[in-house]
């Protein structure tokens, strides 16, 4: 009788239930216990006869009478008792739990509210058919802990739920749960756990959907309604046509926070580009301007590699950069192989950059974001690294004094940046300290020289073979042209 499938009742108790529930409600005004006992006797018969509809109505009536009596302890006692009865129908338990959940907000004080929540968590523990209700009750408990200022307890309570495995929960609600888990971990300062939890959300869910005609929407709605009619109790709910823009923006806001905390500038840039690909942002000039700015800032701040360079040039080709002329000018400097002196860059762009919350010229100015000054120093570092790459492209050997002059650095800082770029394998360089010379020409070993010579010889032999073929062709053509003329003379 306790199986998940709906069984045909052995006997229909509808008439008995219709008669006894009003009688019990009237009796409860004078004697609550007698009213509950009266309904409990009938509940036993309906349960044994597998009459789901009648059993559900009786369970709801019993818990409602207990609540209306004002004795919240009695309510908790009845919920535990009814859920543990032998052969209790799963759907009846689910209905009872859903009704009791509605009573939570009516609790007279926090203690009674907490007692009801703990009772429901006890009843639903380990039962798959009420996993969604358990998750919702747990979230209410987590919110209570958060309001009391106990962030650790709130995060621990909510993060114990593995909602991604709940087949009966809608996708939107799952996403909201996981986003709340990530939010609590960020507030708590548990950045590692926040990163792990955020990976449970598939970004495909936030993909931008093409615009559809009203006819197509109506057709899809009919198909969903048809599927809903044919859906069994154990099947997952049918996905609704839903606008997930709010979830998308919240998700990427969290991802940007995580990326900024770990100084992963390239990831932050990618997340801002996803925010940029949102209709609500595109239609809001202020948001569009701010997001475009941050896309440029974080791609410039990202360390140089093939992926960063490719994305940098693609962002440079975006026609919307005309909305941010200052940032577009700064971005262009990083796309051309020319030197840009940091003092000039700081003078020209520094004041404008420091008006945002991304950069700060000093630690004292980093009011909104403690890492704003660090990012300003990283910008200087990227400018210097760009200059070193440009010099390595045009010079094979250069004196240290001239290099320091071009980079606007002292000798110690120059060595430091060259060493970092060599370690990252961005450039090849050797410093001859006694001679005070930096060599950017890569020395080749015997194998490389031999391979180049072999390639050159192969190319040379190929050219000789082609020349021989062309000469033979010319000789044959000359013979063909001479033969007819000789014949006419004879």
C-alpha cells in the first residue's frame, strides 16, 4: 500500500469522510483529543482500504484541527504519528506535509516555527517522494539562521542539500537553490566551496533563445499541456517556457565575484561578455556602457597568452566600442606592435580609469573594492610586458641602459619583468650582466641548424628540378616549330 503508484481503493469511504469531518470539526471546539481520535479511527480504515483521496483528506483535517486548537506541540506530535503509521500512503504523506508547510508562517513565535520545521525535516528525511518539500523547508530554516546572523549554520544547513539530483524539482527552482548556496558560501568566505557548487549549474540553461512568433509559442504551450496530461506521478515535471534573465545575471554576478577574488581576469572578461549577451542589458544604455567598459578592462588586465590575444583582437573589432571611446583607444594600443610609455598612459587614461570601481591610484582611494589598487598596478605591469614583447620583436641585442630608457624603469625592475616573461615563455632573452647587454635572439642547437639546412637544400633541389623541366619543355617546343619550316624548303 505504501508504493508510489496510485492503487485502486478496495472501498470508497467518501461518504463517511464527508459526514465525519464536519462532525469532528464541531467536536474539536469542545474536545480536540476526541475529535482527533474519531478521525484517526476512520483514517485507519481508509488507509487499509488504499483509499488515497479519503486518507489525504483525513490527514489534512487532523493536522488542521491540531493547528486551530493553538497547541503546536499537538500538531508536531500528530504529524510524526500519522507519517509513521504502517502502510501509510506516500501521496497522503506528501499532501499532509504540503499543508503543514503552509502553517509555518502562522506560528505564534520563533520557537514554535522552529519546532514545526524540525518536525517536517524529521518526517521527510530519507523519503524521495517528499524531497522537494524537504528542500523548501530546509531553505526556510537556512533563511531563519541567516536572519539571526549565524551565516555558518545557514550555509551548512542549505549546502547539505544535493538539489541537482532531485528529479521532481523544476529546473528553475534547482538553479535558485544552488545560487543561494553559492551566495551563502561567498558571504561566509568559503570561496573554494562556492566555486565547486557553482559548477553544478549548466550555462546552457542561460543560453539566449531565438525570438518566436505567437503561433509558435501557442503550439509549444499546447504540446506542454498534452505532455502534462500524460505525465505519471513519478515522471519529472515538464519544463515551462520561462525567462531566466534574472537567474543568468545573478549567476554571472557570482562568477565575476569569484573570478575577481582569485584575480582571474580572463575569466572575469568572459563572464562580462556573457552578461553583455543579454537582451535586458543591451536595451539599458547605462548597463551596456558599464559592461562594455569592464570587458575592455579585464581583457587588458589578463596575462598575455594565445587565448587572451585572440579575445583581445575580437573585442577590438566590436562595433559597440564607439560607445566607450576612451577605453577603445586604450584597447587599440595593446593591439599594435608599438611602444607605449607608462607615464604617458597613466597621465592620459589614469584619471578616467580611477573614476570606476575597477581601478584606484592608491590604496587609500580603494574604497569600494580593496583590490582596485592591485589592479591598477597590474595594468602598469601589462603595459611594461607589452613593451618588452615589442622590443623583443624588433631587437636581437640591446644595451641595458637603452632598454631601461625605453621601458621607463630602473635596471632592477627591468631584469624582474624580463625574467617573469622568460619564465612564462612569452619571450626568449638572455642577460649578459658584465657586458650590460640583453639578447633576444634565440640560440639554435645543431639539430635546428641541420634541419634548416636540410629544408633549404630540399627547396633548392626542388627549384633545380623545376628549372630542368622548364628547359626541357622549351627545347621540345623549339623543335616542333622548326620541323614544319624545314619541310617547306624541300
